[in-house]
C-alpha cells in the first residue's frame, strides 16, 4: 500500500473499512450518471464493479445520495461484502422518493457540497478505483446549491453516462453531453442500455441506429451499447455471468 491507496484487492481482510483522509487521493474515480432516472445506472455500475474486482483490482462502489428504498445500495453492497457499511456507502439517504435536496429538506437536513466531497475522498483513499453511482440525472439537485454536475466538476473525475436505447435518447443524451461540456468536463463516455430483448425491438426502429448517430455527433467521445441482459440481470449470480460474458466490452467502457 502506498500513499494510502491499496493497489490491488488482497483478500487477507475481507471486512476492512475505509480510512478518512484530508486531501483528494490519487485513486481513479468514475462517476456513473444517467440521462434520466431508471436508465440502468445501477446495473452498469454493478457490472463495472464486478469486472474490476474479478481482474484483481480493488474497486469499491458507492451511491452517496439515495431517496426512497435502498435496493440499489443493497445490490451494490452484495458485490463488495463486508467492505463498506451502509453509512459509508450511502451517507445521504432520505425516506421519501424525491430529489435529494427536496427529500433532505423534508427530513430537516442541510447537505452542502464539501460534505459530499469529504465522503468521497474518504472512500477513494481506500481503493484503487471508486465507482460513484449518481442519483437521477446531471441536474438533479443533491443539496444546497449543488447538483450532480457540480459534484463531478469538483472531483475532476471520469464520467460514464448511461442512456436507455429507445426513441428520444438522442435528444436526452445530447442534452446531457451539452451540460457536461458547459461545465468543462471532458473525460466522458456513453453507454446505451437495452431494456427490451431483440425480438421486441422492431416496435422501436430507433434502437438499431441510435448508437451510430450518437457516435457521429459525440465524437471523439466513445459510445458503447450493452445488449438486453435478461429479465433478471440484478440477481448476483446472473450479473457475474453477464460480466464474464462481456468482459472485453466492460474493459472498453472503462477505457
């Protein structure tokens, strides 16, 4: 271990926890955001997490902001058992399924950007790669006068945008890219997630052309596509099989 960063997952202490630090670490940080809510951010984060860990890289995943049920958090925790407590992984949880800023106000809490950054610094110091799943889209208000875009800009991290491969995704994806570009964020990749099996796609002709059009319009940013991953891809055993099957693609997405 050097500079507070564990280069590889050692496995000798499977229940180790993160140690706090005062400065942004040298770990790689990847923020997974989406063009909307429910576009596949959690599934994509989980696949990337398992891929990295299966390659011997000590990677952790966190979802700092979560409103409503904690199913996404519990799913990611199951892929990194004993590594993080619920509080470490999801420090800003609110019971109401609302934008985090709104939900925080209902709970009588006031979340500011430095608080979120400190939580991220703490986790990033304890691993080689930290994956951060966002809540909603880029302009979702997370706390007092800051959004996911502000959080990303403050970290200077890599961004992967999950988008649903369906009619309308070109507009949503270009709007997301414009927001990132306006904020001066350059390290961006895009992943189209397919919510339907191939036999159902003729109902939406755009699914066969969306990736090519977006690749043309977003160049030089990379635009990837994940196929339909089955009816229950969030089951741990199924997800691990999927990650193995698409090992090369997941490596390409991470760059």
